[in-house]
């Protein structure tokens, strides 16, 4: 239907597919879509870092020790001078910070990620709560499975967290599991759900959401047919706008939102 789009994104960005992360920007801001497709939108935030640690520990624990390097306070204190050891708060000293930075740089050379003991323990406790809750059965199957599907003549690609027996599950850490219902559309998680159900041919889609603060309350959230239908409409609207944009060859700066409140 939109055969013009694959050609245009290949010409502009050197790729022949879209993702839920890219298509969500189309109805928001075409300039942001352009930046995302050029790789200019990546931000190394604390939330993204912890989310990656949590997902790996939850789904691929064996990879954690090969991916992360833990910095312990005792390890750093063994390396600092007596003067720093005697400081009221050694962590605030220049020497302490320099040693931590040195460990971080060495980890980068080894292509590993530095992780604090606090973050490691938090993620570990969250995973333990998932296991004790009985929700692990919704996270059992093929993990980090690459999938692709054609929607409206456009290829979409992504990596789903868990492809189970008759269901697809995505894990999410969140501030509030009761408020997660609002996060689904706020962060366009429903678009991801629609793409993955289309790619797998499986209608049953779950989120295992979990709060990031103690006692790490988890929730099983099922994606409804209405939510999938809403996602389908949103993706189709995005493709129509994207196609029209490419056909008219408009400047991304000409885009603006129109809505009624």
C-alpha cells in the first residue's frame, strides 16, 4: 500500500525498516522522527541503563557477568591513599572519583558496562520478587527474539522479550504498576504490542510490569483487543502521514500539531 516509504527511508537513512520507536514520532513531530532515524535521539539515561540491566538479569542472567562490571566501595577503598580513607566522605574526594573513572574506562576497553552494587542488588531483588510471585511462567520461552513483519507494505522490525507457548510477553520496569495502564499509550507500548502480535501471529500479549522501588510490586497486564485495535489505527495514521510527507517532499520544520481540547 505504501510502497514509496521503504524506498524513501532507504535513500534518506540507509535502512529498509521501521520500528515502534521510530513510528511513534511520526504523529508527534516529524523533525524528531528524522532525528531518530539518523541516530541522533539516543540518550544514555539512568532509566535506560537500569532497564537494560533489569531485562538482562530477568531474561538472560548468564550474560550479566559477561556484560557488567561491579564497582564496590571496598574495592575502591583498597586503592585510595590513607588521606582519602580518613576523609569524612571518601566518595566525594577527587581521588575516589578518579579511581572510579579509571575502572569505568578499563571496563569500556573490555566492552563491558560499569554497574553499581546498589543497582545490581535492586535488579536482583526485583527478579527474586518476580520468581516468588509465580510470574516467571509468563517469561518462559524464546527470549530477545528478533521478529519482522510487513504492515501496509512497510517492514517493521524489533526484538520481543519473550515468545512463549501461545503468548508474547514484554517486561517493563515502572514507577507504578497501577499507573502503568496510562504508560501504555503515553510511551506507545501498544504500538509495540501490535507489531509483535502481527509478526508472530499470536493475539495474546502481556506486559509483566514491576515497580522499581521496594517492595517491587509486579503486575501481569494483558493487552486488550481494543488496545491492539487502537494501535493498528495509530500505525496506519502514521504511515499515511509519512507517505504524504515523502510524496510532497516537505521540510520537517513545516510540521505542526492540530488538536481540540
